[in-house]
């Protein structure tokens, strides 16, 4: 999770339409990395809940120059549980989690609403997922902790509540494609705080759309309102979508250029290779010393390379076509 009011980042892997979210395929883990683009939030509507829903955001404007690159690491901040996970893009955009087989808990981090920044440290965390989680699975928790608002030199306690529900299942349409096995997860939080200058509140609501079998949320709508002494009421809506997998030009033996997608890259478990080229036969992977460590055939233009047993580091790949000719070479990164 980047922030509670930003996208609730899930890490899904290899699921069918009836699969469930679990600690193993959903909770952030050290070494996970992903990127998002910001989108236009004007008149955005999250759409309906329920089963068999169509969420159509195909015409949304994407600001591809506004990129957030996120990394999950083992937490070393003693204000939050250790062991745990820190997830963020920059030093003022960090969130902290701890997971178990039964749930995922959010312990706080940074928030920023229309230029007003604050930091949250939970003593009673928000339960943002109850495992196993499928359509209509929900979790509710009473929260408490402390808030600091550096710009106002204010600190104080807060109490509140959190609710998360997988409220929809269906098809998502965004500018780079249509996805037919999607869950929507909605997280809502309300915090009431008291600082030296008076009382205030934070209200946050996230809509996150996850394609089953894709690691990151494909699309997110996050709203937040902060009412603070001196600062008044600050509101914002942030819309983001997954930055598409890296696509490179692949030239076949007959000169035809098609797309090759390699994702996720970096990866901790599997790397997918997808191409429309009928001439792409298999992939060969080499370590930095030039030793061949893997070779795998395409199946209808797709293959999933298991890198879970690879050592952390950089690897080279070659796409091999007819007559064992190399069609394309590139790099993948493995991070555990």
C-alpha cells in the first residue's frame, strides 16, 4: 500500500476467477517493485459493485510523465513493527505493514492531501485484508494512534475505524487493454484526532482494481479529506494506473516488427514473455558470466519463466527463432 488514501497495493499471482486473496499472493513482501502513472481525476466515477460488473475507464487521460516507482523493503523503523515491511517511492511517501496467514495490517506512514502532510503511527492498526479474501469478504477494525502535522507543529492522538471489502468482480477496461478477471477492493478509513490547536479528522477511501494473475493493481481511485486547525478543509482525488510492462520491438527473420512484453521486471518469482511473433520459438537465459542457466519454449506466444531459484542479480535473455537465430536480446533482474 502506497498510502491508505493512495492505492492499496496488492500482490496477486496466478489466480483463477474463483481464487482467493491470501497472505502468500496478496501481502507486500521485501523485494517487490512496481510503478504507477497518474491519471486525470475529473468527474471520475468508480462504478458499480457486485458480480459481473463492467468498469470502463478506456478514455481516461494518463499523465505518463508523472511516475511513482515503489519498492518494498524489510522495515527498520522502530516506530513500526519489526519484522514488517516498508513500502514507498520516496522518503516522505512510506507505509508500513505486517501480515500473517489470517490478515494484513496497516501500521501507518505518511499522508499528503492537497499539500498538507502528516505522519501516522498506529497503536491499534487497520486490518486492510482478512484472508482468505474473495467477493464480499470484508474486515472491520477499530484504530488508534498518534498523528503529527509538521507544517503546523502539531501532534496528538487519534481514534477511528477501518473497513475493507472486496465488493466487485468483473471486467476492467483501461487504455492499454481489457481484463476480464478483476476484483475491486474498497478500503475506507475515518480518523478523529486532537492536537494542541484543536480537533480534526481524516477521511480516506480507496477503490483498487486487481486483475487475477497480475501482480499489481491495474487501476486505483483514492479520495481523502483532512480537516485540521488553521489549515481548514483539504480534499483531493488521486487516480492512478499500472505502468504497462516494458514493451520492446522484436524483428523477425522476415523483417516484420512485433511487440515483445517482458514482465514483471524486476521479479521475485516469475517473468512472463509475451509476443505475437509466430517465429519466436524459445527463450534462452544467461547469467552475467555467459553461462546458460535456462531454456524454455513459447506456447502460443507465451511463456512463464520461474526465477524463484535464481540468485538476486541481472540476467541476459535471447529470443530464439527459426534456424536457431536470435530475434531479440534483453535483460531481466531478479530480486529476492
